[in-house]
C-alpha cells in the first residue's frame, strides 16, 4: 500500500471509528484496567501480551517509521498509522501505547523504554541519539538495516543447526518406537524358536526390555538432568563456562563466534553513526552481546577508553574473542575518524564469513548424519534379521 496523505487520512479515520473499541480491548498498556473484562478476554490478553515480537517485525516497523518521518509526517501520526499496519496483536498494542505516550508529551525513546522486552537498550539509545541531533529518520533506516541483517544471521545459524538436530530427534523417536513396540513383538518369535541368538540380538533385546520397563526412569533422569543444567547455566560460573564452550565447540563454535562478532561490530557502527559517545556505546553493546565473555571484555574496553586508551588497543588484548582482522580495521577507522563506516565493512565481512561457515557446515554434517542413521538402521536390522536367517538355515 502506498503511504500518501490520502491513505494516511483513511487509516486515521478508521482508527477514530475504532477508538472506543480499542479502549475496551485494553490495547493501551497502563491506561486500561483489564480486570473488568470476562476471564476468557483476560486470558486472551495474557497470551497476546506474551507473544514474541521478532526482529523481522521490528525491522519492518523501523523501516516504515523512517519512510514516513522522511516524508515529513509527525511522529504521532506515524505511530497511529503503524498501529494499523502491523499484524502482530502484541506489537499493535505496544505501538498504540507508544502513540498514547507521545500524544501526552513523551519522547519516542521514552515511550520505547517502557517495553524493554520489545526494544533493546541499543535500539532505544540509537533513537534517543537521533532525537538529540535531529536525524531520527536516518537512524531509523540504519536500525531497520541492522535488524534485517541480524535476522538474516539468526536464520542462517538456525538453518545450520536445525538439520542435524531434526535428524537426531527423528532418529531417537524411531529408535524408541522400535525398542518399545517392534522388538518386544519379535521376542515372542525368538522365544518360540530354538535357535541360539547372536550377541547383538541379545544386547538389543536387553536394551528393549530396559526401555519398555523403565521408560519412566529414563524420562525422569532426562528431566532431572535438564533441570540441573538449566540451574547451572543460570549461575555466574556456569554461564561463563557455557558461553566459553559455545564459541569453542567443534564445528558450531566458529559459526557462533562469527555471528556474535558481526552483531557487535554492526551495533558499534550504528551507535557511532547515531552520535552516541563511545563509552556509552560499549556499555550498550556489552549488554546486547549475548555472551558473558564478550560482555566482560567490552566492559573492560569501556573502562580503558574512559582512561584515554584506544578501543582497538584494548580489544587486541583478547585475540581469542576479537581476531586481528577486527582490531586492525578498527584501528584504521580510529585513525581516519570513520569508525562507523569501518565497522559496517567489518560486519559485512563477518556476515559473508557466516555464509561460508554455514555452507561448509552443511557439507560436513550431511555425510556424518547419513553415516549415523545408516549405522543405527544396520544395527537394528542385523539384530532382527540375524536370528531369522539362522532359523531359515536350520529349516
């Protein structure tokens, strides 16, 4: 739909016609008391308010905001139009609440800060800087580009990991069905025959008996291990060890590290372009890094910068986290006063590296997964067919 003045006025007219209905639905957070509604309405509100707003939706939101602000449309009118443009009901409520706050005198960044689960500190910081220096539309475009890039990275990493994970889950489910239902049926046939069972068949039958009799124990142990692991990774020491393992694990570690670097460096470029001071930029990036080791190092770098040191010099002290490619490029950016532009190039480089890593990983994992599945099928087939062939020789 083309966003001209006529279209905007039509959308606003629709909004005005729905004004009372909007209030009844509790869309403006902090204004409407949802306890007055029936239970099923409040339960639906509960589900809607906890639905996720992904990066693709936020990128679309920031891009449309940038286009409309660039066309000279006021922020309030822009938010009112966008309320009717997004499909996610939770996001609609968030935007409508922001429009309400802006209408009552709040800045856009202050309205966004009410929703830390929706907008990150980095996004709020960029908008606040854009408001202070008067280029809000430009930083909105940059935010949209950043979120689009981050969402693309997320999809690439997820696609690389979901294939082997799906195959492993499917294989585990198939093995469970075979051991629980198929093998016990074959046991009756084997017991009626006088043929001596091979050791492989005996072993598979023993495993089948254990799984059939103690499936509840296996499930209980699995849940207990998951609970212990969840508790461990939520401790300070456990989170550090887990984050270290993630970036150091075989095959996946290099991909995860490159994705983190791309996200950090791109945020550095966007925040620098928005005019945020470097110490505040590093503080925001540290909280958004998603990895304890990177967060600790970025906070150390912030302290070093506040003491007068160069950012590149501080990051050079952790080559395990920040390779020479990153620190040298940042050093060039510092020398030429073009950190934002340099950071964007480095982020593009690491996105390309992630593409290559995903392709290489797929090439490596496909034959490995095929071999694992083939071995599992071969073991079950030999365990079942071995006694049958032996029995046919006796006949």
